[in-house]
C-alpha cells in the first residue's frame, strides 16, 4: 500500500494524515503556510497514536493471566495501515482491527477508530476503542503530537487549566529507558495561581518525559516571541505527558494526553490489573476526544 497522505482542508487550515498509523503529519495555516507539526529528521515521527500500550514494558513483555506476551514500546498501532471508512473535505474516519499478527502480542479482538474533523481553526480528534472479543479487553491509549516551535525553546510558556493548586508528576527512572519509580513528586515550577503556568526549561526534561498526576482540562503552548500558539482541550484523558529529546537541542515539544501509564521499573505487569489501563466488556466501547486550536496573529489587524 502506498504511503500517500490524506488531506483535510477548510478556510483556515490544511491537515494531512498518514494512513499508516492514522498519524497526524501536518497542520498548516493557509494564510502564512506555517506548519504547527514537527517534521524534522532528528525525530522522524509527528504525532503517533499509542495503543494498546504506553511506554516501554519491562523486558518488552507483559503478563496476561500469568502468560507472557511480547509488547513493543508504545504498542503497535503506528505500524499498521488504517482503513478509510468515511471521508469528506473537512473530516475523515479511519479504522484498525486486530489481525493474526496483532493477536500474537495482544490476544484480543478490537477496533480502533480515529476521526479527524476540521472546524475553523480547530482540529477535533476522536478515538473510539471497541471490544470485539467475547472476553474482557484491557488497553492503554495515548496521543503523541510533536508541536514545532518557531521561537527559542526557553522563550515558551506552558499553562494548565486544572482545579489543582499544585502540579505533581510521576517520578521517572532511566535504566536506560524511562520507567516510573512508583513515587509521585511535587513540581515547584508554577508561577501563577490560575491557570498554573511556567516557562519551558531544558533541565525540566533531563529524564525525557514528564507525566503529570493532575486532572488537566486544557493546556496551552505560547510565547511572546512568536505569533503562533496552540491550545489543547483534553478533558477525557486523566494524564498529561510532556516530552522532548533530552540529549538534543531540537525545536519541538510533545504534548501528550494519556489514558494509561508506563511500567514501574523492573515490575512485569499483569495487564488486567495494570494501573491506568481501561477494561471493556464484550461489545463495549470507549471514546476519547482531543480538541486542538491553532492561532496566529500574523497578518491580523
């Protein structure tokens, strides 16, 4: 199958999606041709969908009813071509179902449906997971978009709309890949009460990812040094992860809503009891939505 990008367009934005992984690849503002999505070769991904796992499993394996199964980092959804099930000028739905290969590492029958919809300067993304098995299914789901920075990394601010007074994160241990330690620690970086807000600093990402243990409704990435900013509404997801390459000075930041968590270091997980995972009964489905708003002041009076 050819890797031809699928295009959505309205008066404000042009969006392109790779059918392999149903991956968001470009969000281009029509007026100024600015692409909000990272497309650098240093990290050759754009916005992978993480399913049915998030992070790296201990020994790249997990347990299901005490039987060992292999599971690669972030699951396998990004490896497969999705089927187009509906397409319009400003909306598209794509579907991935289990196959013989996925069944070897994830013994469930499922459908993962992803819908992208353009509405003015907003891109709405819906993820629907349906259990097609006769037994209970369990999964993790993450969205891993990398947003291109048009100013210096340290010139950016990030703000969080949350009812919490302080920000907390899952402590990360690198061994050599990042795992959770099992502890939760407080983040002493907030500079305003509401919304909670702090400047980006490279040192904050010395262990790579930062996963917040807060219920965050909305997150905003912006800078006084650029006209471009992005806001993400993510109320359906319980966790937020921020990530950039800690060992390279690259101009992107990943802002990732998570339903699910990476493993705790050296603890092989029993999937049906894994923290953060969601279980579905036979024929049950679960839907998650993310709304991205892309703004620019360039050329506006």
